[in-house]
C-alpha cells in the first residue's frame, strides 16, 4: 500500500513519537488503520534485521519510534511497503 503526502498528514504530529499500536493499528479501535500493515512479530523481526529503524527507550516500559524516522522510512520505500 502506498501512502501519499496527504495520507501521511493524517498521522500527525510531524514531530514526536509513535508507539507500536499507532504504527500497527489498534485492534480495540472500531477502525484500526495501520500505518505499517504487518503484525507485531514481523515489525520486531524487521527491527532486528535492520529492515525497520530501531525504536528508542523513553522510559523503563516505554518504547517508541521518532515520527520523522518512520516518515523517512516510508518515503524510502517509495511511499509503500
């Protein structure tokens, strides 16, 4: 699935961090719209293999990805996976 610049804008803020559920979609939401349509295991396999950027630790139990890093990764893939 390819994302246009307009579609990426709905994933504001342009600065800050994404938590995993924001990237993969929230199954508890009535309309889970994943930015990255893969499951938890695939995301972490990609991180381990270097296919997806590593997250940063914001606290002892909080891991997140900088928004700009995720946007840049999506753009490097041609806007799609």
